[in-house]
C-alpha cells in the first residue's frame, strides 16, 4: 500500500487532501465531521475581526445543463468571535492530533498579527495561512488581495508573521495579478515556509437581465465576487506550475482551485503541489467526496508504482516548457475513423469556420467527411468537437524534419518545416 | 468440479436485451447522477449497495474502486446488474422519477463496473485468518454462495453442498437468457470461488445422501440455501401428455442443453408470474411462431412485472386472459394437441358454460414451484410455515446453529434478496461461532 502522508512545508497530514479556508471549515464541529469523513487537513475559515455578511452570498454558473460549473461568492472572513474559533481549534487538535489544522488569518495591525498568531499556536495549530487573497470586501479595507497584489507589502507582512510564528507559515496568493511569480517570490523573500494558491478570481457571475442587476443579487444591487469551482482549475494549474518551474522559487506549494476529485488532485501534485485544498466541490456535494479521492489516488499510485506523495510532486514540471522550446517540426494530422463516424459534420463546420478549411464533404456520397491532410495544420479542433470517442485521432506524420524549436531557429537558424493551411486566402 | 457447458446450448441464440455501455456512455450517465445524500436507491437495494458512491467512482474514472464498492455489499453484483428488476428496485426509486426525467441507469452502470472487474481479473478479497470453525452451506445457489464468500472472508472453513452439477442455482439454470446466459453465471461462480478454500461437493443431495446428523457431526454451523423445489404440475385430464412440462424445467433444459423447438407451432405458457413472462419471451426468442400466455386473471391482476409484459407484447406474445386450464387433449402419440380453458370472471371465479380451446404442441406450466421446507425434518426446533423455513431477521432458525436464506426462506423472491439474506446470515453465523456457539452433536 502506498503511503499518502503529505508534508507541506513541515505541515504533516495523513493524506494530501485539505479543506480550503471557507464555509466547510467555519466551525470545529464541521471540521470534526470532515476529519471523520477522511480529510487529512483543514484550513480554518479565515480568522480576524468578525465581520457581517450579506445575503445572498453565492452565485453559480449553469452551463448547458450543468449546475455550478463555476461558482462565485461575496462572502467575507469569519463572522464568529475569535474566542469561539480558537477554543474549537484547540478541541479539534485534541481529538485529531495527527490531522493538520491550519489557522488562516487576516488582520490589519502588527499587534493584531502578533496576537492571532500566538493564539493559533496556543490552540495547537500545525501552521498558519495568511489570507492575502480575498478579492472582495476585505481588499477595500486594505487587507486580502490588497496585500497580495503588492509584493512589497506581502513581503513585509510575511516577515512580521515569521518573526512571531514558531510554526510553518503559508502565504495564500491571489490570482488577481498579471504574473504570479513575483508574488510567490515576495512571500519567499519574506520568509514564508510555503505558499498556497489560488484564492478566488475577481468576477461577476452573471446579470439578472429582467431586473438589470448583477448577480448574486443582494436586495436590489449586486457586487463583484470571487470565482472558484471546476471552471477555475486551468488558471490555478498554470499558476502553481509557473511557480514550480521558476528557478528562483523553491518553497512548497499547497494547490487550490477547482479540485473536484482524485484526478484533479493528481494534476495539481504533478505540477508541484505537496497538498491540495478543496472548497467549492465540498460545498456542492459534501465532505464525503474525499472517500473516492483517497481510494482513487491510492489505486492510481499502486497502478503507477508510486510509494509516496513526494515521488509524484512536480512530476510533470520538467515537461512544462516555454512555447519557444516546443518542437515546431513535430507534425500531426487529423484522421477520421469511417467506421465510427456518425455523420454529424461538426468537425467540418468547426474546421471551415474556426480553423483551416481542410475538412470537406464526402466525395463518394457517404456520410464521412474527408480530411485534406496536405492542408491540415493539426490544431485538434475537430478532435475536440467530435462527439464520438476515438473517431478523430491526431496522428503523427513523419515529415523528415529533425526536432527543432522556434528559439533554436532564432539563435542557430535551424530549419523549420513549411507552414500548412495558410492557402492564400483568395478573395472571390 | 467440472462446470463446462455444452457450446450448442439452445440459449446461444439470445443476445443481451440491454446493451453494455462504452466508457464514454458510462461516464456521461454517471455524471448525470445527482450523488444524492442519504439516497433512496441505497434504501431500495436489498443488499444496500452504496449506489451514489460507485457511480461517482465511475464518473471519476476509478472503475476498479466502483466495482469494489458494489462487491463490498453484493458479491454477486455482476449478475445482479443484469438480472435485477431494477425498474422496481434502485432505478424505480431514483429521484429523477419525481422530476419526470429519465432515471439513472443504475443496472447498466453496475454492469459496466463489474464487467470491467471480471475482464481485468480484479478479485479484491482474501480469506480471513483461520478461525478453526467449519460451516456448511446446503445448496449452491446465490444465497449459499454469498454466505460462503462472506464466511470465508471471516476465516471460517466453508463447504458448499450442491445436489446438481452446476453451481449458481437458478442464476445459472433459470435466468432468462436475454438477461444473462448460463456461462456468465458459471464464470461468476469461478470468480467468487477464487478466494480459495471453499470446498465444493456437487452431486450430493441433503438429507437423502448426507443427513442432517452427518452434517452436525462435521460442522459447527449449517446454512440452508436450497431454494425451491420442482415446478408444480396439474392433475387434469391428459395433463401428463408429452409436451406438457414445467416452465422452470424447460428453461433449465434450454440453458444447459441443445434442445430443439423448431417443430413447435403453437406454444402455451400457463401462469401470470415472472417465470411465465420469461418463458413466453424465451419461446419467442427461440423462434416459436405462436406463443400464448394463458392466465386465469386479467392483465392488471398478473403478479409478473408490467415492464416485462410490455416487452413480451411487443415481441408478439398473445394473451388469453381469464383462462383457467380445464383439460388437455393429446394426439395418437400421446403428444399434447390442445388445451381447453374454463373462462373466469373479474374475481377469478368460473363463468358457467364458457370454455375455450387453444391448439398447442408445447405447454409450459408456470404456476409455481414446490417448497422444500419438509426436507428439514430432523432438525429439532426448526419451524416450517407454508413450506418456508422460519427464521429471525438475521436468518437464524429455531435449531441451534442452523441458519437459512434465499428462496427457501422467503418463498421465492429475486437473486438480490437471496444474496442479502445469505450475507446477513453469514454475519450472524460469524457472531454465533465467535461467541463460542456450535451446532455439533
Ligand atoms: C425462471 C426463473 C427466472 C428468474 N428470473 C430472475 C431474474 O430475472 N432476476 C432475479 O433477480 N431473480 C430471478 N429469479 C429468482 C432467482 O433465481 C431466485 O430468487 C434465486 O436464484 C434464489 O437463490 P437461492 O440461492 O435461494 O436458490 P436457488 O437459486 O434455487 O439455488 C438453490 C440450489 O440448491 C440446490 N439444491 C436444492 N435442493 C438441494 C438439496 N436437497 N441438497 C443440495 N442442494 C440442493 C439446487 O440445485 C440449487 O442449485 C428467477 C427464478 C426463476 C424460477
Ligand atoms: C464561499 C467562499 C468563502 C471563502 N472564504 C475564504 C476565506 O475566508 N479565506 C480564504 O482564504 N479563502 C476563502 N475562499 C476561497 C477558497 O478557500 C478557495 O481558495 C477557492 O474557493 C478556490 O478553491 P475551489 O475552486 O476548490 O473552491 C472562499 C471561497 C468561497 C467559495
Ligand atoms: S443553504 Fe442553508 S443557509 Fe443557505 S440559503 Fe439554503 S437553507 Fe439557508
């Protein structure tokens, strides 16, 4: 049996699955139920001066029949007293000494930071997470993403925190920046033991067009909120990977954003996360989802021969390349399996209107379109739109050109293969 | 034991009525599942399979885990996926029914996962550490097999005694071939036995060849899972003509041997239960042109499932309602030639003077099976009511260390009930043995 124990910057948990700081970690009682369900760690709902929330608070994207493919919220940090939260935190640690409890914090002054850190340590927290990421409400008060978007402020507050903390400190980064790397480096320079990312993405989830009010509607107005859930995973994966492959960045990462199952978790781990955090999928389906996360990950590790989580961390990072270093001479073309084709012509219209006009109607009166391989640029669009599994496949073409990248071409003048599919664009 | 079936069995002509899912189809259907909390489908499965969990595992592409979730509750989950009347069990309770939307195809998803397990050879379970206790399961059908597997996992030494040559009980010999053929059931038995250490004694009938006292001297506990008896027959004029046979008997012949029905022109199946409905559909499937279902009540009074009858109708089966057999006629070779029926009223009472004669050269009697409770004579304390073995909720009979489950206890339900009762009794036997109990004399 593989060992699922995870170590993120010295924070040890029985498995790499943590609850992200959010409603599922609002109270001790909830976290106890979550640990009983199998979660390895929990980042407490961000603590600070208790706030007052609005209703409604959440919005969901219903996308072609799928509920909440994306999710957003205008919720702030905890609305419960620090006394109650720290008392419960101590109780959770007493009952679950081996599980990771991370205290998420967001306060303003140096004195306040000092106090809440000490109280977290006293409650037995295994680590601290600095919420520099909340993109609504708190940032307008000079906290949350207002800190996370300014590397200098991020670094300074991190260094205060480090000077008060005897336990590992993670800085939770906001994705609401142009390039994540300077922000990760700022946290590292401030002495952070690790980073966690992403927090939510600034967003307006939709507009009630009958009432002309942005959603979620609070009375008769709406505000921008934080976007999360399955839809944000690609953005989060990129940000995690951008840090993981930066040569100057070398502290551990806890990955967050759109994790719904064990496969998503493996992707985050492969791109450099030592643990993964989940919020939205738990809000939608409950703590019980962790059951298959553990089972699926365990079976995957057995199948792939991984013994520990550490062996998988960053496994896909070496293959994450700059565009300019991709093999530009690698060529593939679309092939349609005539036995599988159902004749919907989705590939044809996609290629005609959205790609390079090289899928044509059948010439023999049949239903199967024909790919003009001499013009096919191998973009994949047809494969993506085809509704039949394995009907369109991208097949490598041996064009005789040696491996070579655009960057090599620029520096050494190496040969690159001729372009395809740019057929003159003759106007009628 | 040799469990080889002849290749040219008559049932070979049947195709699966419900087609298997491809990966893509299974995932699409799995993603439609609402993953209900405290879901009704779990409640409506007699073995309590955690349906939402196994379906989510399929959606997450953890098929091996999905199959294990199924087998954890129901070791015959592969055949149950094919043979369960899901329309009245899990699928019937799916919350989508309340939204007037198509219910999740739980049976087909279960088949997808369990077939994958069989194909890949995933067996999951190992025998438990030896407890030194010996248990015998009488009968080799679903109830006994489920009990035997659970007991083996608990570390007991298990023996299964089967009077016939094939294991699997009616799952092998009775299930309609368009749901599952015999070879599939046999391969399930082999898969289940791969846990190792389950001793099989086939061709041995209890109590005539091996008495209860013999069993009590060898074993610490007895599980009885010998199902129901032979088809009930009719004592009417010429009812013993050639070509008048029990439906279960006929189905077993069709599933296990190369019988030939090509000369049959008019077949009648007498009965209104599920065996009758299977039989008419099977006769049509075997190519018999004219198949009549003769039942003494009306369409709405049949005990067979409405969804099965709807299929039978579209397959061309003709009903003869309110028809109670009165007499049979035979030709010179004493082969049946027609059946005369007494017509009945709405309350299944004869309408005087009204009869009807239907030509027939094959008549299957699907009017019930005998009960075997009387075979238990000699087990002191064990009670039998209406031929059924009486037990408590855990399957314990009144005789110390003797348990029962499946058709012999419930009077004839489904495979899934037999599995549930066998499994439950195994847990009770385990507690009994671990608490120092024994039926030994
Ligand atoms: C025609 C037909 C179709 C059916 N179709 C379905 C269906 O589609 N779906 C469904 O879920 N259920 C169906 N059923 C019901 C289902 O097959 C039974 O409920 C189930 O098999 C009962 O399992 P069991 O283990 O209790 O008994 P059985 O399956 O009857 O097994 C009992 C075993 O004990 C053996 N035995 C009997 N007497 C002795 C003895 N004295 N000594 C030793 N061994 C003995 C028998 O040979 C047999 O192998 C059908 C039943 C019939 C008759
Ligand atoms: C309703 C809601 C409340 C949240 N509250 C907090 C919070 O208090 N502190 C914090 O650091 N992140 C908070 N988050 C962000 C989540 O922790 C997480 O970073 C984000 O939702 C992305 O993960 P997901 O896609 O799994 O939801 C909140 C998210 C939601 C949806
Ligand atoms: S989820 Fe609970 S708290 Fe939220 S609106 Fe519904 S009932 Fe109220």
